[in-house]
C-alpha cells in the first residue's frame, strides 16, 4: 500500500461534518495504512483544477483527531461544477477551449493520485461521478469515494446526510435567542428562515428540536416567560401546501392570545410562487453556477413575513436566518458517530478499489454501503407522512 497516494477535497456549502470527516479519513488511513500518502486539494474542485494541494504531514496525521472539535473545513470549499465550462473559464480555473473534466483528470494523473475522496452534497458527488466516468473513458483506474454532506438531508437514496442532525440542533439553539426578542415589542411576528431549497427536512427537524426544548424548559409561566409564548406556532416547508386564509385565522388567534407569533419557514417554501411573480414582472431571477435560484437574493422569509404581518396585526416583524450559524458548527455526538461509521467504510472501500458514495441506502434496506454513483441524485423530498412530523403538527395545532 505504500505506493498509493490519497487525495481529498470538500466542496459546496459548509455543513457540520466537513472538518470531522477530513479528520476521520486521515485517522482511518493512519490506523490501517500508515504508509499511504495523503494530500488535500484546497477549496474543492477549484484546487483540483489549479493543482493547489497540501500534504497531510506526520504532525497533521498525529493530531487529526483535533479536527472533530471544529466546524468549517480545514481544507476550504468552493462551488465549482466541472461540467459548467463557461463558469470555470470565467473564474479563471481553466482556459478557453479546455474541458474542466479533462483538466481535472490530467491534474490527478500529474499528481499521482490513486484514490480521491469527495466530501459534499449531491452536486459534489454527481461531479465526482462525471469525473469518474471521464477517467474510465481515458483508461484510468483511479478510485473515487464520496461522503454525503448536506444539512438539507436531501440526497437520493441516502437516509441521513452527514451534518444534518447537528444543523437542526444548532438551528433550535439559534431560535431560543431569536424568539426571546418577542419581549422587545408587543405583537411581534418572528420568522425563523431555515435552509432547505427543495427539502423541508431541516426546517421540520429544527422546529421539532425547539418544540422539544420548550416542553422541557423550566418556564416560570408568568406573563411572557411561558411555554406557549416561546413555542413554534407554524412550520412551512416546500412539500406541504397550506391555505393562507386558514393559517391567517389560526395565527391571528395566537397573536391575540399571546401577543406574538413564531414561524419556522424553509427557505424554499413558496419559492415557486416568488419566482413566478418575479418572472411575470419581467425581473431577472438570480441563479448560481448550478442554475439554482439564489435564495438570499429573493429573500423568501421576508416574502412570507410581508404576507402575514398585516393580517396578523403585527406591530413589528423580525426575519432571521439560522443557516450560516447552523452549518458552521462542529459535528455533535450523533453526527460524529455517523461520520465515524462512514469514514471507516470509505477508506476500506477505497483501498479495495470500490468507487461510489458511502451512506445508508434507503433502497437497500438502509444498509450502510458504497452506493453506485449513477444512483446519487439531489432533490430528495421530505416525507411529510412520518409519524414524528405528523405529531409535531398536531401538537402545534397545524395538522
């Protein structure tokens, strides 16, 4: 094994697993294949295209366990799509007329890479699949093993993406302080916008975590220090339609009784309506290199707030987004355990020459396995029929 060189990269947005996953991979290689050389491409696929890498020294390998205590990525991220030639040229990552996939393949060959680990979401791992296919076409037997990172938990067919549990926990922690703001003003409408472009899992899980905290917190039950005032009053996600007039009537009752309303809204909820309205008005819809609508530019939380505020008689509206707070946290105990299982299998598979993405396969009985690249896709919908979500809505009076 001593002749092998392993490379890794992290890509896409941050999630509370990147630092720990990098550390876990280094620890596992050091444990079972100490002679394997480890390098990391800086800033995701941008580093791969430009040959910007750094080696994991003996000191780094000895202290890799320290990475579990931190959020972010120790090797940097970027949003680069290898099949988006125009964007790669615009960024100066490749020259006009070059194919990024070919540039990446040649760089891997030049650097003597035998194994590549990609840690990212569906875009990162579908890019890895494209790269693996291109490598096979040119006769390279390089092994590519991905790890699923996304706080949205929306990768098909993976049951649980790394970092999502932590993101929900951190979003609930964020909500505690934001919701306390209701006491700064009577009749306050607080909108907690949670990340989740197409999938409402994170919004639902965050709302559940906050609701569970409310159920156990030692409130004095005096004036505004009361559980009902601090609780979640509405959860809105892309997968679940709602009747605006009915919700207004329900929430107006809460506002009248408690002097405030707290809503948890997925950033993708209502996106179709917002985009359609912008296009009908002749406005340009801002999109990123992957063609995704730039949600921070169209501000769904504010859009919802504007529609509820007047009807609820809100004197003040506060829209707050927990995304950057949640996604930058270090992995919690649950994610750490999941990361350990996945990184161990990823290394074992890589050394055996098996390519794919490691995760619990929902289409194979939730078995932890190396899932074939061609089966990886984004946009997995949150199953709103799950018992815990139905129970949450019932307890909130939103069923």
